[in-house]
């Protein structure tokens, strides 16, 4: 039976890879690399660098594929994501069908496959369609949350208190609901809309790479600075991946 490994590769630092991830890459007949088009070539370059560093199997090969853009016109967010996943599932199906009957392939996933990434659900979508007979495994990776906390030298949670992990879209709609809120996928910079004099922010972009930028402080003091840094970095690189922690309160506060 064909087998697929979904491998978390961390946030861009090749040294984030675990021994388990390296073994899984070397066990694959083919490693599938996504290419996301103009302006995001650097993302593919990081994956290629990882493969060059760690794949030592002589017969292993790399297969690149283009990732379609999500179409949002005349669709709700959920509708556009579902249609987009359907397109990607068809591509994944074609890639997997090209493997030999007992062959193995690997998809390299930024960060960890379980955290705001859809590779697992798309692979499961392909499997449930029933036209291909294959199984798959998931190899965890270092998340952007871990990288953010490490760069700022902080624990993510306050003692005995919960953490929320959410998106910029939901933060803008719902506001701060917990003492510690991790915000991902924030293209609209929703932190700038939070009016809370007690909130602190711990922000980072390109975490784990040579281009890493971090800022921290009282939200009202540093929000504008972060917006400017983010705009400049995105213009310079053509893309940006960033994440932040919003926090209120202190350890041992009741």
C-alpha cells in the first residue's frame, strides 16, 4: 500500500527538524514541494535547502507542484476555503497516484501539521474519495508558537490560566477573551484595534530565520511601530509570516 508522511518542518530554521522528521524524509521515494508563485519563492527555497541538507537516500527525489490561489469572489470565507481545498485535493491525488503501489511520499509542512494548516484534512479528503488506496502518518514539528515564546524568552501561559489560539479575523470580531491570546493569520493587523490599556504584545515575524524580527511591550506603546515594521518587511520580502501573543495580567494574579 502507498504511504504518505506529513512532516512538520518548523518555522524556517533547518535546525528545527527533528530526527523523526529527517528519517521520514529519507524513507520517502518522493518529497513533494509546494511552490506558491511570484513573491514567495523564498518559501520554496527554504524547503529545498532542508532537502539538500538532510536527504541522503540516493534514490529519493523531489517533485515540485504549484499551489492554486484561493478564489474569494462571490464566496464566503468558508466557501472559498472549501473550494480551494478541493482544488488542492485533486493535485494531491494526482501526486499520490504517481507513486508505485508500495511507494511512499512526503509533504513538508511549515510549522506543525496540526496547527492552522490543512494538509491533514486535505489528505483525508483524498483518502475518503476512495479512488486511491493509501495510508498516512503525521510527524510533528516545532510550531510558530514555540518559536515565538523562545525568541521572546517567555512562557506562553500565565500560571494556572488558559490560552486561546485564534485568528486575526476572530480577534477583530470578538476582542480579547482570555489572559493569554495567541493570534495567527492576521493579515489585517487586528491588534491595532484592541483598546485595552493593560494589554501587552509579544510579536514576531520570520521566526527562526536570519530575517527574524521581534518586538514586545505595552500594546498601546508599540502597536504603531509593529505596523510599520510589518509593512516594511512585507514590501522587502514580498511575503510575511508573523504571529503574536496578547497578554493581560501577571503570574499568580487571582
